[in-house]
């Protein structure tokens, strides 16, 4: 035993000499950390889920046009294009230095973009200390929005990549959103599009793609900080009314709020009521009245904020069509505070209209319907609403650029914040797409 201890001491001494003091003690710390098997459940959630996944290499070299200003994302840069193209770097995005990814909790988030008519953005929480009269309480509500989440796939095609990945991960439902969980955990409300059904048997449509997953996949949402989902999309009815009813029943049983189609939601966050509604493929000629009525009803029920989430547009198109624009602007004219969109499966620009934002397409997010999409760019859109004495006094937003996969060569169904040049590229892509809407 003494010989073994002596040998161990000699090995450690050699490591110290070879690595240097700081590196040696860093090695010892990492070695010790591997033994924390008794870490509590909450601690595991906050550390293991903060991983950011693989870093992407620098993009290519083809130039892309410099963006012009004139939208909510104005102030353009030269910067990168998209689908792998890059250009010369220009001024910092909207005058603020781009931060590193927010996947790891220790890093700074992307800067807030100020909406018109508000004060300069800052760290706004509450300013009224108990027992002191320092003025009215300031309440900030931070909302995160994500795009298309197809949990499962088309069972007619046999075993699909999403379910195979789940098996590789030992049926760990937290695997899929673990890299964005630190973001969702810190906000006040996370919204996602649940595109598909929790029905795997029975009559179905004859679509090219039929999206479904077993009911237990709802835990992908509930275990990872998603607070509410929209069910207004073109795959919710893939298993007809029976499948739709089963899906709603699964969400009810899981305690996960939902909205869309005939359902609206009114959620109380810090005493601020947030009203949510949405439609699949709304048409400017036929659906304006029901949009107006939904907004009015939610306001009558006490909504301080009204958010619309539409499933619309044309797949793989980077620019909104005339119908999207007409519906979105009518929604703002009718009193909504924010319009979100999905369905094109790629990012579309952000338009500022009458001081309100229209996010035309959030793109894919946790996307089980394609093993390797040609465009893996996505984002988490965050919007901050600041209230004083029940009145909205400030509105601002930021973009967290992401990929739908933590690896580049395939879709591993694990959306991940981007870093460095790749983050800059996606931000510039959005800036250019938004500038075209001016």
C-alpha cells in the first residue's frame, strides 16, 4: 500500500512540473468534480442543462449585401449573410456590442433592442423596497418565444430519427431542450408551437407528412421550462378530430396551458395578465373579424398584454407574403401588443409597425420532422414588457440566435444557442431580412 501511495505522489509531482501549478490544480478540480454523484436534483438541472453543445466552425467567404435600416432591427451592419455566406464585418448591431451565446448561464445575453417611446433599456426589476416609499413598483415581464416543435414524426415511415434519438438518450425527455433550458428557466413565460399530435393510431389525413408522437413526449415541454403552447397549426388535425381531442386531453392532464383555434389563454404572471390566441393559416379576407373579437374579449377579461401567434406563410420562403402582412397589421390595429409567426420552417424578418413588433417566422426549433434540414438557423425571440402601476411604460426585445441542432452534420433535435461568428451570421441574416420589410 505504501509503495502505491509513493508511486501516486511521484506521478502527481511529475504532472505538477509538466502542467505548471495553475493547470495542475485545475486538473485536480476537474478530477474531483467528476465524483459529485450525490448532487441534488435541482442542482443537476441547473448545471447539466446549461451545456451549450458543439461549437460551429467559422462560416464561408461569399459576400452578402449590407443591410439598410428602417425596421425594428435597423442600424444595419455589413456582416455575414446566411446559408453559410459571410461578408465584411461592419458597425456593431444597433449600436451595441454583440455578446457571446446565452447557452451557458455565466455568459452575457444579446443586448436588448429598445422599442419607440421608452426609456433607455437597463436592468429593470422592482424598485419599491418593503417599508420604504420610493415610488411605484416597476414590474418587468420577459417572454421567450420559440418556433415549430414537432415531437415524434411520421409513424407511417417506420422508426423516425426523433424517437431513435430518444432511445439513444435512455428516454431522457430533458435531452432535447437542455441547451436552451437555462434561458427558459430565467424568463417569465416561454411560448412554443406544438406542431403535431399526441395520437398514434386511428384514421388520419392523407397529407404528405403526418406528425404524431406518444403522449409521454409532452414531458419534453413540461420538464424543460416551456410554459404554454399554441396548437394552431396545419398538423394539429393530422389524426382528425379524435386525434385533436386526444392531444388536448394530454395537455390538460400534464397541466400545460395551450391556446389556438377555438382556445384562448389568459395567464397571470407577477400580477400581469397575458392574453394569448392564434390561428392556423388565417386569411385577411375572412378572418379579420374573429381576430378583432378575440382581442376585444381578452381585453374584457383583463388582459394587460395580448399576443397573437399565427401559423401562416409559405414553407421555405424567407419573406412574408401579402396575406401575412395584412393579417399582422390588422392584429396590431385591433389592439394586440405582439404578433408571432411560424410555419415557413425558416426565419423571416421582424417588422416594427406602429411601435409594435411582428415576428413573421420563428423558424423550426425542436424539429423532429426532418433528419437534416437544409437551413438549421433559428432563434429564441425575447420581449420585455415593463409596467408601472398597471400601465405599460416600456417595451424592448432581443434575439438569441440558435441552431436547431447541437451538431452541424445532422439534426440531433437539440436546439442550441450559437456563439461567435455563427451567432453574428444569424443576427445579420435577420437584420437583412427585416430591412427588406421597410
